[in-house]
C-alpha cells in the first residue's frame, strides 16, 4: 500500500458534496474540569477573577466561578473534530460567530450540535464553503453558547481526483 493510499484510508471526514442543508452532527460529551479552567487561564493569560477567584465570583451575578467562554469554544472545536466529520477534509475555518447564552462551570458536561445551514460552491472546483449553526449544550440540555461556523471544505479526499467537469472520479 502506497503512502497516498494509507493517507486516503485514514481520512474519514465528509467532503463538500456530502453535506446537505439540515444535516445534524452531534458530538460525544466532555466534562469541563477545574484543571481545564486553570490551564486555560495560564495559557491565555486571562486571569479575570470570574474565572480564577471563588470569593470574587461568588459575589458576582454568576454566584461562583465560571469557565472562560473561549475555553468552551475551544472544547467545542475539539468535540467537532472528534465527530470525524472534518477529519482530513477541512481546508480552513473562515469565520466563527459566538454568542454566550449561559455560564459553564467546572463539572459541567458539554456536547455540541452542528447543523448544516447552507453551502456555496465558491471559491472554485476544489473547495466550497459550508455554514453550520452550532449549539454547545450542557448536561441539562441548556444552550451554553451558540453561533455559526463558516468552514471551507475540500471536494475530494487526499489522493482522490476529480473529473474534468468537477464530477468525482477515484484515481
């Protein structure tokens, strides 16, 4: 088996033409931990007391420490990739719109729901973009955050070839 064949065999993601408006992809769940919040504060440099100081946060409208919104989005990105929908077939993330709806805390278990909203075959015959709506939900099925992702997707998997007029042809 050639290196190209091995790479193609490993790619499990969907290509542009395999997405249809309305398709829903749901991830597995992941529990946010105290260690996640502390590590993200150190990595990002965001030591806002809402995330790092229990006494301060207890007196806030949140009544306790909350996870960074961008930590939740980072976890959402990882969960999306663990669905294997994007495995080896994403060209680029072009845009992320994020709305924060409710706090997430250490001990919350989150999952994502990605729904295909629309597709556009631009920028050309090798790629097209897909717009997804995304919801991050906690263990109580409450929406923690939502928004949209615009992702540029390949039309073929590595090693596949396209026909002259864009029709898929394995080669």
